[in-house]
């Protein structure tokens, strides 16, 4: 189960390019890419810029007119897919202090 107290990090093998308001993520190990639309790109920016997944979630609630439960489900789904494709790592609260950047 995803903990919103965790944070995410971008593995060193992931290349990110912003294209106007969208982005392309490339896993250099698998040579597979993943495109994010405007909303997905904003989620990526917040997830990778905030201290926790919960902080990103709360900021998204402020920025978007969306049902909180629907946002939580969509955020968890996107995170699951990004992690499964090796594009993000979720760091547990205990691992945060010792996790390499």
C-alpha cells in the first residue's frame, strides 16, 4: 500500500524532457519512453519537487477542482505505473535519510 508520507526520487537512468506543457520520460535501461500530458506533467513536477507524496497530493487539491478520493486513486495509479516502468522510486519514510540522490 502506498504511503503518502513517502517521497519519490527519479532514478539516475531516467531522462526527462519538458515539451511546452507536456513531458517525455525515457528509461535509458529499457529504452522505453512514457509521455505525460499537461496534468500528468504537473503531477510529476509536484511529486519530484515536494517533500512527500502527501504534500504533492494536497497541492494538487488546491490547483485542480477534483474529488479528493478520485485524485487519491488517480495519483496512486499513476505512481504505480511510473514505478513499474522504472521511472520513479518510492522511498519509505525510514529510507529517506539514507537514500542516495
